[in-house]
């Protein structure tokens, strides 16, 4: 019996969370969400995800603060930045945080793009 892979989505937009949960659940993933990167600790402890999918922009959270919060998960979990910001900005954020990569918020098949990060 195989277990479903778990993804923790961190995004402040309720609409984005709903769309992503629907899309990834339809592709066989179990998805939990939080709306603020400062709530990742409790969600990781509770849900034990296989991957963190983290938006790059939050109200009141600078890039430096976001890097500080998410970088501590890099050694234990695949972490992927999820953003509609310019690719150069995201590449810098990925490099600074140690994330495995990024996927754009462009409507393409998210499940297919995330699968390589789970291997």
C-alpha cells in the first residue's frame, strides 16, 4: 500500500491556496496549508510534509525574513519557491535560502513540476 505524498503550501492568498489544493489533491497529493511563513513550524510538526511549497511574497515579511524562516527547513525537506515575481528575483531568493528550485504561478501543471523535487 503506497502512501500519498504530503505537501505543505505556504501562501497568503486564499484563492491560490484553494486552487493549488484542488489541483494537487486531484493529482494524488495530500496538501495542507498555512497563510503565513511564521506558522511553518507548527504545520511541519503537525503534518510532517514531504515538500514545502512556499510563496515568495507576504505582506509584512521581507525577503531577508522569509529566507531566515525557510532556510532552516532546507536540510530536512525539499523546499520549492512558488511565485509570480520576476525570475531573476526568484533565482536570488532560491540561492539565498538554499531551496531546491522554484515553480512559477502560471497555471501550468503544478503536480508535474513538483514531482522531480520529491525524488
